[in-house]
């Protein structure tokens, strides 16, 4: 079983704060790293699919970076808003071995933004 | 609109009974997946299917069964052999690394 770790497990911030979370994953057999935003009672929403070492992607106030050599990705939220409150999941898409072609998820970071 | 439909949203089951969770997609995706989430844990893979009439065990398949008779449908049966069935179940489908998720079924054993 592949090990995908996210930290912190939960985070409470004030509206307007900027924040970031970490996802660590195996550095071998890398194909892609996915970030999802998941609100309660809804489907996980894809934020980014990152494939290249050094990738930086941005979507509004949310951005992500990728380091495949050392096996980590950061997700940044600038100027957090209450509507950013959700669980943020990362998932590793494996290029080989017994986990080939499947997503392995981290446990998620639960973000709560207080007004 | 294309997407994945999971039903029901909430399900209650008496201990010792089998129960089947539905997952239907109209995205023409070949691959489909079932995940389970428990509090404080990530999504764990139960079963997956990459083509009709074929499926593979994931990391936590014990106590579950699936079928893939049609491309659109991938039902999951939680059997009485599953020791801790109370959880949130999420279905997904994919084409290559592009995944789409359902909105989940919360199963409670009473």
C-alpha cells in the first residue's frame, strides 16, 4: 500500500489569512498528483492535476507546487474566505507496480475559515 | 449533464444483512472505483474495474463484492462478513488520470 501523507490534519484560520498544506508521496513511479476540494455532502471537486517536477498551478486564490524528486506538493490559499472551508485531498497516481493506474489518497486536511 | 449518480444518499442496515449501493455513470468512462472513508482517514480503495466484466480487489476488499455487467454501472454489495460497515462510501469513474466522483452514500448499521 502506497503512503500518501497530508499535514496538518486540520487547520483553523481567520478570514483573510493565507495558509498552506503539505502532501507527501512516494518519489518513485510518479505519474500525477491530484488536489481535490471536498465539501460535506458534495462530490470532490478537482483543483489541480500536476504532472511535471517544478509545476506551479493557480486557480484564483489557490495555487499548488510540485516536487517529484523529493515527493511533496504544497497547496496555498491566499486571503482565505469562509467559503474555502472544506477538506482538501491530495491523491497520488502511480505509473507502475501493483498500484498502477489507481489513485491513492491522503487523509485530507480539514480547513475551517472563521469570519 | 454527464456525471455519476450514487443512491441512496443515506442507508440504514440491520446487522447481519447484505446491502447494495448503486453507482451509475453516463460519462462513457471505462474505469470505475469504490472508496470508503472513515473519520480521520483518507479514501481507501475497496474494488475497481477497468473494463466491463472484470474487476480487481483494492486495499480493503474483505466483506465486499462488486459486479460490472454494464459499462455504466458498478454496484457494491456490503455483506454481513464486513465487520465494520458503518462508513461513507464514494464511487468514482475515470478516463486515464481524469477522475469524476459521485456524492457518496452514508451507510449506518443499526
